[in-house]
């Protein structure tokens, strides 16, 4: 999706406070070039934390990577005295590079993503003609299965498979009242995410949205992207199940499967390919690492011609 950055007059970060000992503190950081919402999720009782969907900066015109956004988040972590236990990706992103590998080296912690990333890598190995070269299992410390549990400090966390945007996207449900729902929902006034990437499905996405809406009404939902609207010029990344259920412009008020699929497919047909996508997948399926340097010491991207025309 192309991003109209003029719509967003963004603060760098906002914090959603804990509502009790089993409720996470969540600080969201907005990355304007890709419209990405990045999160530090911490346990108020122990100071243990997870980083979720942190961006590695990329300039597509120069094919140049950098870590300004991730470094600001690392500085925040250090300033707050947090201990990073997990560096989590919800899926292999199409519109930005992940900073997971860099963050592990910078702050420690285990990197993780959903196990169906291996199925996604098979799709992209064929598209790039890179057989056996994209191996997420070698690049992440943990590949989560649907229903897996883990902890951030004393907070209980669960992994929920929520495909549709990709076939391997996962939601992280943390503590008693928050969920990181990535590219499923967007803010209530922006609707839902696209489902036309390889392996995506609008019908599958609808079922994932319904599974998220089955969480308790007071659950705080944190989305993966925001691009603003014609009427809203500040980034919005937090809502609740109740708000999405009632007011989401694509699915609120009990929209049925057939109506949603028609709306989503028609809308997706008008969307351009994200400008970073063909660069991003070959990095994100390596956990945020560039392709291996060649004999001159430089890395090179491989871009398939005429595969998405």
C-alpha cells in the first residue's frame, strides 16, 4: 500500500498503561515511512519485556538499510531498565524489514515467529528462484505453533494463528487484556488489512478476525499499521474488541462472510504492490538479515521480473 505521510502528524510514542498485575504496559512507536506500529510490551511486576514487529529502516531508492528506529526503541528499553526476553515478529512483513536479528545482538532475548513461516518461505523461494536458501528455522530461536504459550516475566502469553493477510500470521495474546493483532484489524476508522499477497485469503482473514473478536470485549487490540484517514491526522494503534466489534468500517456490526469477502477483494484489486515488498521478503525470511555477502563483500537483492505485473 502506498502511504500518504501527509495525513499523519505523528508523535513518536504513546503508552497504554497496565490495568493490574496481570496486565501489560504497552508502548507503541510509530514508524512513518512504512506506517508501522511497533511495540514494547512489559510486565509491570518484573520489568521483563518483549519487542514486537520492530522496523529496520530501508530506503528503496538507494537500497540502503539502517537502524534509527530500532536504536530509538533500544534506547527507550535501556532508559526504562527493561529486560528483553522476547523479540517477536507476527509474520514476515511485506512493507518493512524486521530488525529482529539486530535487536538480539543489541539487547539479547530470544527471537520468535509462527511456525508456518516455513510454508511462506517455500512460496517465496519459488518466486525468487532461491531453492533451500530461505530457512527461517535457522534464523529464529523459536517457531511458535498455534496454541503455544510462553511468558513475559509473570505475564502468561498465548500464540493464536490468525492467517489471511499471510498464511502464517500469528496474534500474541498477552496477560489478561491485550493482544497484538498485526495485519488483521486496522484502527476502527480504517477497517482491516489486505489479503491479496501470495498465500493470503480474504475468507481466511474473515475467520481470523472473528476469532480475535471472540476475545473478551475489554481486550486491548494493538494493530500493525496505520496510514491515517482523510479526517484523522494522528496515528491510532489501540482499540478494544468491543470497539472493533461495533465500529470497524469493514466488519463492525456483524458483517457476514460473503459481504466481507466481496468488499475486501474489491478493495485489494485497487491496491498497488508495497514498494518494499520484493526487497523485504528475502530479508524477513532470514530473520532480518541481508542476503549473504558475495565475494566482493557486498550483499545483493534478487528481484523477480514480471511476476507481479
